[in-house]
């Protein structure tokens, strides 16, 4: 009877080096920047809008720095976006109905 040698799975270097936390931080920074940008769009006062945009840009720069470090460690990260920022989904949820289906009503006769 032949015994199969155990196959040891190896993970990429960037996951072994504790960079998973950095990846999560990068995602958080990108999401926060998108929220700040959306708030800036809704702001009534120009000074407040400028402050929110400046904070969003700071977070984007920090996320880009983390992305560069992760890429240097061998993480597979998609190319940088040069266009629009991550859109905020508006109206993602519809009003609840008693049947759980939008646009239908449950009427018992």
C-alpha cells in the first residue's frame, strides 16, 4: 500500500508577512475616501466640501502607498484606476413588502 506524501500548501509571501491587515486597511481607506467624496458632493458650504475632499485625497494617497508596498511584496493587486472613484450605491435596497418582493402586494381576499 502506497502512502501519498502530504502536500503542504504554501501561501503567498504577502499573506505570511502579516500584510493581510494592511490589505484590509487599504480597503477601509478606499471606502472611507468614497464616503467622504460623496459627503463633499452633498455639502452646502464650499469650505466644508473642500475639507471633505482634502481628507478623501489624503486617504487615497495613504491607500496607494499601502498598495505599492503590497505589490512589492508580491500581492496580486489590480491596476490603479485613473478615472472615476468608487461609486456610492444609492437606492440599493427597495422598500420592503409583506411578500418580500418589490412591487407586489399581498392581498388576502
